[in-house]
C-alpha cells in the first residue's frame, strides 16, 4: 500500500474512533439532520416552498429527534 491511500483496516479503525467520540445516538441524529437538509435543498430547487411541506419537514425532524432520544436511553 502506498502513502495516502486508506485500506479497509484503516477505514474500520477510523469508524471505531468516530463511534467512540460521538456515540451511536449522536451519529444517527447527525445523519437524520443531514438527510432532512438534503431533502429541503432538493425541494428548494424545485420551487415547492409551501407551508404544508415545511410543516411536514419540521414534524419529520421532531420524530427523528424523538427516535434518537429513545435509542440513546435504551
């Protein structure tokens, strides 16, 4: 392996370190928020900025936060 390339072993070590630093619950929350942001960005590109869609997006974010909170308490 040459310098500058990451193999499977290095990627696994990096993943383990990230999980130890942030925890599974916080990573799930970050991923959920990232997904919501991407969805919102795509809707913004389409020009569909209705209040109904924004309310649904807010409810989706709240449900994701509740799900993550339940996972971290378990």
